């Protein structure tokens, strides 16, 4: 038997116990003053103040239940926490209690417990993370901690629409949206319309099944909105319920209360005006009329260049789809290769599909021997990020040497060589399934044809290369 196990055997054991801890569920746990005083400054203050003043042998800690306090006591008695007391169902409150008792090492142990649990439950990791994030933010006033950051990263690894509405409470949803805004990043594979759609249905789901069914029937799907964004025709095959105004009136005040702060994180200018005028306006009061008027004004000013505002393409590099020696350099738009003598590649987070025309720039911030700019696909392929993209069937790239390559097939010449600080523009026509390039504003012929129906922007280079991706 070790000293740790010997001390642990005293936990909640009335033998030689000289104090009891009473929790908010009415239960009492037997404990030992000397151990509590030595191991915890918080318990020391409680015992020296509360117990001494009342002359009783009971400490009341009404912030937590007995199962939470057992986690704290197990750690104080043995310097570690086990599955015997720490369960995934109470993890958030256990972390809050560790913070309350100023036990930094216990907080780290709880985080490690959670990481291991996620590894063993990968299929449900997002729903688990969403639930625990909601529980954590209900318990703790400040969400600025390592566990909240870990939960955020887990939740933001999938499109928002794939997270069940019931798994996120208001505090968790606003925390996610505020963190995205603060870091000036974008939610994984989530357009502005997807975000608006999710917020409305999340709020309706909080009210009732009837409210959820009503609002769902009023909102077009993401696919319908995408198809609208890819044509100049102001029409769609979506029937809006005729009683939309009357039905909305039943839920209006509650919906406004639940969504008003969340809508601050939605860029309405990036939602097609046809959607706003035909659907969102019908939800009287949900979004302030002055805000909607300002959105229309800004969209009208941009209408000459953009007949519809596209927000389906996220031009951010995907930190989970890159070579081992590539990393994001203080920005989701800049990627660098570190100490690698061989080529690797990286793609963006969100694929491009549909029938639109897309353009983006790659700025060569730091060059290397053979710097490659292009596109890739992943459907049907087991891709290898730790390799040169041009040798694969799933890669189409332009070299800094002035030639193009796909599946190891080169051209003798294409355009002109480019170098450090040059700007390469990729022009992708998804209707024609073609791609061509511009170098410093000079356009060159079509480089690739018969492309697949889903494409990612990509770059491939070695150290010391660095690339920035920018929208046109």
C-alpha cells in the first residue's frame, strides 16, 4: 500500500474523522481537519473562520453537491482523481469546483481526463463537447480557461448545423459566436445564412416543437440559398407559408428575447437580399427594421460588382488538412513551411461547389525552390498532405517556374515564372469545370479542364515558403 492509497482510504471514513462537510444535496461527508488545512487554503480559511466561530464540527458548502465534493476530496487526499469519483456527466461542475478551491493541478487532471474520454468517444465528441461547454458556462462566470478553449475547438471542428440544438444553451452559443468574432476567424463550413438559420431554429427549439416546426417551414435550406447565390434570377422553388405573419406573432416576443444578442454576430450583408426580403422581413421585429434598411443600402451599393453576395467560400487554411511541417503563421490566412526539405501541401477549410465563378489571390510572401499554387479535391481519395501536390491525381498546380502539372504530367511552359511578393490569381469556373491563372494581373489561358464538382484552394511548397490567401 502506498501513502497515497492509505490516505485515500480515510476519505469519507468516520474512523478518526473530526469534521463533516455538508453539501447542497443535504448529504454529509466525513473528513479530517489536518488534511484539509494542509492541502487547501480555501478549506483552511473555512475551518479557521466558520467552524471556529460557530464552534461546530460541520462545514456547509452549499455551492456544490456531494458527488462534486468527493472529486475535490479525492484529489486532496491522494493528489489524483480517478473514474471512481470523476464522471463525464459532472466534469463541468467538477472543473468549476476545482477553480473555486484554487486547485490548478486538479483542473489540469480534469482536462486530461476529458481529452482521453474524447479519444475513446470520437463519434460523439462534438455533442459531448457542446453539452459540457453549456454546463461549464452555466457554472462559471468567466469562460476564459483552458477547458472552455478545448471545448470550443472541438465544437468548431464541424459545421454549426451538424450540432443538435438541444446540446447548446444560450451562453454556449453566444460564447462560440463571440470567440469567432474576437479571433476574426470563421465558423467551420458555416455561411452567414447557415448561421442565421441555426440561430432562428435554435431559439424556436427552445420554445416548443410547434414553434420549431413553424420556423423550419419558413426557412429555405442552405442548398436552395446556394443555388440562388449562383444565378442572377430572383426566384426560387421554395414556398413560404401564407400564414407566416400570424403564426410568428404567437412567438414574437420570446423569439426576439432569445435571438437579439445572437444576431449581432451575423453579417446580414452577406445574405442574399431575396432571402431577407421574402423571409426574414416576414418575421416582424425579429431583426430591427433600421438594421434591415442599412443592409439593403449596403447591398445596393455593391450590386454593381456583386449581383449576389457569396459567402459560401471560406478562404482560410485548414489547420487539420496540412503537411506536418506546415503551420498557420499568426493568421488563418497565412501558412508557412518550417524546416522541411521536401514539399508538402495545405488546403482551405471549405470546398467550392455549384455553378459559380470564383477567384482568389495567393501572395508569395516568401518563396522557395518550386512554389506551387493551385487546387485539389479529396472526394474518393486517401490524400497525403506530406507530399508534393502536383504528383497526385487529386492536385492541379502552377509552378513558380512557369509550368503546370497534374498527376505528374507537366506542360513545357505556362505563363511566366513568379517570385517572392508576386500575386497569383486563381480563376475557377465551376459551371465549365475549368481553371486558369493570372500572375500580377496578367491573365493566361485555361490551364485545366474537366475538374471534379468539389474543389479546394491549395498551395504546395517547402521551407522557407510562406503564402497568404486573399479574396478578390
